[in-house]
C-alpha cells in the first residue's frame, strides 16, 4: 500500500491453470474469542473506514480485521489462500478470466447473507466511486464482473494480470453488504458492516473499538475477546509512555527509533518489563524528484545527489539500525530485487564523483536545493532523516540544501501541485510483489506526481511481467526496470524498514502479525495469565 496521503479523517462518528486454488488446510472457526481484551496503540491515523476510500496503513488495519476478502495472506506467507472464497483460480490460459466460488453460509455481521451479488457490488462500487484516496487504481485491470449464481463470481480482465489474486487479497478486495453501502458515494457515518473476524464497535477521534464477530466464517480464530486501538496522532513520546505505563498492551507503528533501540537493549538484557518483537517488512522510504523543477529537472543534479547519499550512516545515526539501507526501488525480500543504486553510485557517498558529474554538466556553483518533508506521515524520524541528508549534501560543498517541514495536508497539496522539487515519499506495499513497487510509481498518472514517465517501463516491461504467473520468470524484466530507474533517477531509495511491536510480556502471537504481507492480524494476539 502504500504509505499514502489521504483525506482528513471523518469526524466521530498464482498459477495460470484451469485447476483452482484449494483451501490451505487451516481450521475453519466461527470467530468467537474467549481470551482477554487487548489494547493496541499506534501513532498512525485511521483516515477512513469505508474500503472504497481508505488507502493508508491505519485504514487498511481496520479493513483487514473487519472485512473479508475473497483471498487472504496466511501468517508468514506471501501466496494468497482462500478466505471468503472456497476456491479461486484463473480459468483461461491468458490470465484474463479469474473465477471464485464462495464458502457456503457466509453472512455479514448484521445477519445478511453474503453472496456473489455483494462481491460484484463491492468491486463495481470501488471502481465507480474512483476515490482519489482509495484503492480503485489497484483494480484497473477489471473489465467486468459476472455472477452466474449466488456462490460464483468471475472477473473478466482487460489484460493479463498474474498479480490479480494478490490485489484482491489486500484491503482493496474488502467485501461490503450491498444493502448497507451506497453504490455511487462513500459512507460517511463512521459505521462499517463486514464479515471479518471483528466488528467495528466504535470509531472515534482517539480510539477505534473492535468486537469479535460471532458470525465470522473463515480460517482465522480470534484468541482474544476484542481489541481497542488507541490513536496517538503522531505523538511518539505519548505512545512510548503509554506502553511503558501499561496503558496499552501493544505499541505498533510510531515509536521513535531511539525508543525501539533502547527497549530492545533492555529486552535482550532482561532488565526491562517489555518485549520487542520485530518482523520482516517491505516498507520503504524514497527521496523523490520532480522532473519539471528547474533544479531537480537536471539529470546531473539528481545523479550527483545519488552519488552523495550515505545510507549506511543514515540508518546508523538517525534510525539506530532499526532500518536497512535500500539500494533499489524494489526492496530486498521481494522477487526481482537488485542493488542498482549500489552498483551505479556506491554505498557511502563519493564527493569527487559527484563533483565530476556536475562539472561535466556545466554546473560550477553550489546547487541550492530544498528538501520537503512532513512529520510522522512517512515515519516518526522523517524530518531528522532529511536534515541528515541535507548535511551530507552540504558537507560535499556542492550543495546548499535546506529542509522544509509542513503539515501532512499542506504537503499533499504541494506534491499534487508540483511545488516541490525534492520531497519524501514512504511506501507500505499493498501486496508483496515487485509490481507494487513499480507500476504505481511510473507512468503518466503515477502516485509520485513527479512528472516522470518511461515508455520502456510502462509500455513494454511491466505489461510483460503481468503475463508471468510464475513470478520468478518476471525477474529479468523487473531488474531492467530497476536499472532504468537508477540511471534516470526519478527517485532515490533510502531505507527499508523492519516491523516492530513493543508489548507487555504477557502478549503472545505477535510473531504471526509482522510479515511481508503487512497484515496486522488482531486475532493472533493473546494475553496470557501473569
């Protein structure tokens, strides 16, 4: 997904085969939980509880727990497995027809039956509303949806799309009750009706309350009796104090890197009362350039910056080694990742090479450059990281760089209006495939809004990858995409994160919630007896 800029929060209120995906062998459960309730704290906002709109980590956390999708990612896995569906699969050789059969007896939390009509309604609705802060962009390969009977739904695609199962396993595939949601506009009452493991019992300014859905039918099993999610609105210090003081059982997303590092040291030494659980993540942060800007529109300036960035120092000094250096647009651990920026520009910064690059382009005076950032929205240490980058550029004597930090809404408007020549962008993937780090970034309507297009990438390479059901076969094309990006430098990858949660020692199950799918599974959390 995605860390994406969204609207202001509402007020209170994959094989190509005829053979189909079979069930993954998980025990089906009615969702009832009999463990203790758990409180989770995070600094992210929840921008929407309507799946046609929310396209941010906080909103998708709600979707993944309140709504079902046809498929879902199992704990620790990156291959979608049946969820609301009993089976799914491509039913033609060209990856353009995908059919799912629903489980028998599915119901929404209000007691209404969930049928193929609701599936079609959910996808048609998201595409029809096409909210700029929603996931409709992920569903662009859907041409039409057919429902021959109550339990069968067939997606006809307008082009081959081998990643379609992963897309509908994400929050973009959330299923809603056609009797509860308007077909052509967003729901604005702060309520939600789904068929997931939990119901949305309350959505307020400072907390979101989840209760176990007794009518859930699927592979998950709730190990608690409910979850209250407290929202700290970017206040890292308050979140840290809350988990230390026992006001929340789990702190997820938003602790400062220094806090995590310190708590991790205490945990390992046995001197603390909290445990730090980390997991793999493909969350990434980039320095993005607008190609129509009078400064960053110069390829030599962008390449010189790439030659000066020292990621090793950045993750050591700012992120306290809670992140990893990233040398390509596709993160490590994702199919096709290479180290294109490392191979081309090196690891630790080369002022002499940067000076040659600028001199050969006729640039002889220090380049004045503003780096634009916003606090919290793309990670709690974003502004500090950009100030550190500015220092790296200035220490070379080749740049006079400054940092401007503005509130998230102002930042979003500035990016959309093309006002910033160099700015931060964070990205939490919608699904763990290299397409999700390439297709949204390049082309005429890319989410970076930076004026960059590449006909070779969008017209040839990416369409070719969508025809490769065996994703390993797409590696050469994705490697070329990454090499082109390193050469043309529309952005510079900075770091790849790890997922961290800090929790009371009695909390179990966090290891099943922190994986590359980025699905935080409330149902896996359990509070054991002291």
